[in-house]
């Protein structure tokens, strides 16, 4: 009976070693189990408004009154050369624009358009489907109870639901071990 278990353990160890050495020839393409997830991430707009243009526009038509009432010439000249600044804000779906017009001499002296980007950024992430995974490996150690070294081969299976099943064979101590582990999920309290 013991010889049968010994041969059984050596056959499993040899099979697992052969699978380990030949695993590169059996690999699929890395993207075969992948799928695409579209996710929207909100990125805040730029922290400052950017200068877009600076133009000076001339009026198309000038209208003059036929009769001129009594006018204070000094006030007219002050008013003519005074500089006035007007702001206009335009909000579109993805852009906020501020138009700054400077008026002097009965015309637009300068115009500046400041633009802020407020669009969302769409990110495509590549994630893999949950699949069963098989791992093969070995172990080395020391048994303090027997004062003997420990060495062997192991095979593990991780399922789609994050459960771990494993088998280990200790070639020196001639022991077989099987076991299972399950993932513990911790949730965040918000």
C-alpha cells in the first residue's frame, strides 16, 4: 500500500513538472479573455482661462444726429476718450467663454476671448473576464518537529469566484496535503 502511494505521488509530481515545463507552448494570446469596459471619469476644467484672441473691430456704419442740443464740450471729450470694459460670459455644453471688450473713442479698442474647457473625459479600460487559473510550483522548508528538510511540488486552482484549492506533495517526507481557501471581502463604510 505504501509503495502504491509513493508511486502515485511521484507520478503526480512528474506530471506537474512536465506541465510546468511545457506551459509556454500551451499559452493563448494575452488578449483572448479580455473585454472592454467604457467608463466616464469627470475631470474638472482647466484652472485658469486661456487667452484665445485679441482683435480690434471697426464699426460698419456711423450714425449722426441732425440737430445737436446744447452740449458741454469737456464732458463729451472726457466721455470720448474714457475707456470702458464690458464682460460677457457664454456657457456652452463643454466650454465656458468670457468675452472682454474694451471700448474707447466710440469703438471697440480691444477684444479678448478667454476660454475654459469643462468637458468630460471618456476612458476605455481593458479588463479581463474572471477565469479559472491553475498554478504549479514548488516549496522548500524545514520541519522543526522531525528535524528534517521539506521539499516538494504543489498545484493550485483559483476559481472564478476567488476560491483557492491546492494539492502539495512533500517528496522527502512523502506526505500529501490538500486544502482550500476563500477570499474575504471587506466593504468600505461611506
